[in-house]
């Protein structure tokens, strides 16, 4: 899995590309944590557009980052989730702590308020 | 005569084999002409079971075997994921949403819940010290085949 980043002010957008499972989760979280620290990031948004597969390992990655961001009073969001990813997030009640957006613009507008 | 086919797969407890197991089972099941939805749902459930065996069954330094038995009977696919590791002390607790014995590894505790969400039947047999056997069944939608 590849992760590419874009920053807008203190918001980090992490674009995930490939399969997110237990095997790939470790490098994904290391990459994201490194980037959060390096750029003094407050809010984090995940772009799931190019995620071709995800199991519950993805929930762990998001909750782990949520704990980090939440400690700094930031918020976490997701967008472009396909229906399988969405179902996994829904059954795990992830949306009670993480916001679901239509696109990056909506997320940025809400988080920049 | 009903259609019947089966296969067996065996690999060691390396996380690289999670994607291998998904691809291999998906390739075998493809002969049933499943929909993309059915295939993704089965792959996701399978991935959870294989990941459980890799994370929990064996000590990381120890090489352990994971077996997958896949049986097709007409429109139903049965996948058994079996390991010979430490086993599960309390299966009901392990199946509870959000329960994990490895929170430090950022495991969500949602593996069994996701399996239940994506297959029709799920059975878990385990004996401490002997291993764990997860059986999942999914019947493909006949109307569209």
C-alpha cells in the first residue's frame, strides 16, 4: 500500500492506495505518524478512493491516528469510502468519533471553521 | 448431479500470506461466477480469520501452519481456516465486538463481527493448546446466476 500526502494549512490529507490489511497497516501508520509530527498537523483526513481492499485492520489504523490527533484537539475525517469500507466502519461504530465527508473540500471547510 | 469441488491450501504464519490467501480463495471461488460483491465479502471475512491465526495462534518467532479448506457445493461455498496454535480460552468473549487481546498492536477487536457481517454462517471451534477452526459459509444469490 502506498500513502501520499497533501497539506492544507494544518490539515493533512492522506491518500491511501492499494490493500489495507494487517500486513500493510504497520507501514501506513508509521508513514502517517511521521508526517503528522513533521508538519505540526492538527486535523487528519483519509482519502479512501484508491483502496482496493480493507479488513478490520483499517479500523485499528484510523482509531490509532484518532487517539493521536484527538490528544492535540484535532479531528479526523474520511471520504471516498466504497460500500464495503463504509460497512466495516459502520458496524464498528467508527462514525461516532470520525466524520464522513463527500470530498476533501467539504472536510476542509468543516475542519477549518 | 449437484456441482461439487474442493481444494486445500497450506501456508506458514507470515503476514505476507494474508493477501496470498485472499487471492487464492477468490481465484478458486471464481468458477462459481460470483458477483464482485460476493467475492469481496468472502475475501474480507477470510482475511479476518487468516489474520487472527497469524496474530494470535503462534508466537511470532515460531513457524506455524495455517490451513484453508474450501468446498463448493452447488451455490454454497464453505471455507475452513484452521491453525494448530494456542487456541481461544473464551470463544464468546473473543467474538464480542471491540474485544481484543492485543490493543497495543492497534487491533480493533472487530474481526469476528466483520466475518459475521459478510458471510451467512460462522462457526468457531477452539481448544486451548490445540488450535482454532473457523468455518464460514456463504450461499451465492441464485437469481442472478
